[in-house]
């Protein structure tokens, strides 16, 4: 239902009145995932984030980051690190999440943001699987906020997902 609502929301209809500091949101999301991370000895490394704020629906942005960071946690090996980098460039905020997992297959790279697509479960390091809707929801949240999301393999291993969102202006509007 959430995905259907998002698909029927145009970027200009999105409530853009709330200013969201991405570094603060990353910390809040990670604190919710902390019990799972501690159980597996996985830590968060956050780089950057100064002056990286966007305007939009804080609860939906929270959901997008939760889905992205939960995936990074799920595919990281025990004792690994989830790296989140925040960069403000021109009129954009770029949030990059890198895990230390097995990376993405060619099929994953092509279909990752499709509804109900679930990659090979043997690639996940933790138990449990999802519905295959999480990254489709992330993509729709990005689009309704005037942004985009993409995924690739890091040259040194692991998957990298990049979320680009328009930066908030001085008054909180993008």
C-alpha cells in the first residue's frame, strides 16, 4: 500500500516543508538497527554530513534510509562495517551506503529496484529475508522528493547504493 501511495505522488505534490538533516537521520536510523548490528559485531562509519539537509517528508526519508541501511547490515559479514558518506555538492545531497558483502550480481544490478525482486538468498549474511519491496519503496521515495537512487559494486568489494536528493535551501525549501 505504501508503494502504491508513493507511485501516485508527484514530486511537486510532495510535502517539502520539513527540513531534514541527513546526518542526524542516519544516526537515528542506525540506533534503531543497533541491536541487530551489535549481535553481529557490525559497526557504522559515518563520513561527512555537514550542511547536508533536504526538504521533505521526514517519515518517508526515515523509511528510505532504514531500508537501505537494513540491506547493508543484512549483506555485511559479521564483524564488518557499514560505511555511510554524506556529501553536499551544488544543489544536491548525496548519501552513499557501502557494505562489505558479496556485491551485486548482474541480475541484481538490473532488477534491484523492481517490485518483489529478491536477490539470491545465499548471498545474505543474516537470517531472514524481505518481501522484495524495500528498494522499490526507496526508489519511489527518492523520485517523489525529486531525486534518484542507484546501485553498483565497489571496486574493492561490496555493494554501494547512492541516494541523491535536492539540497534544502536556506529557508528549508528545495
